[in-house]
C-alpha cells in the first residue's frame, strides 16, 4: 500500500552533491560553504516537510561541469542551471524566483515523419 504524506513545499531545488563535493564548498564569503547550505540560508528554508520550499542534495545529475554545480528547479525541470563557484547568492535566488531571468533552452530538432 502506498501512503501519501502531506508537505507544505511549494517547490523544490535539486543540487548535485558530486559537483559540490568536487568544489569543497566554493560559495559564501570565504568560499567554504556548499551551495545547498547557502540556498537554505538565503531562502530561509526550515528542516523537513514543514518548510515552504525544499532544497535537496542528490547524488549525481550526470552533467559534471568544471568549477560549477548543477542545480535543477523543480518548478522548471526543463531548465538545468550551472552555478559557477563563488556565484553571488542573490543572483542564484533571483534565478530561482524569476522565470524570465533564465534563458530558455534550445528546442530539440524536429524529426521528420517517416513515409
């Protein structure tokens, strides 16, 4: 039997843990804080499901950029963001809250119907 558990989350952010580990932090004033911790502080996220928004660190998203962390906004899963090390937290948070600030990905090429 599948149980359903209610949460107050209005959205979620997935952050690649492997990218974060490679940077040894890379964010914050001294460059020692991870992107997950920085986002949780900036968004005022509480622990668990009682928060308004969730910031979750996942194993690996498979993109593996150099000197950056991959981040996916659950509200817009078609747009994956590469956050460079040392990026300003206000810029990252504004990217999450404003859909117009993130460039649209290029659409996949249209395939021709087979005869």
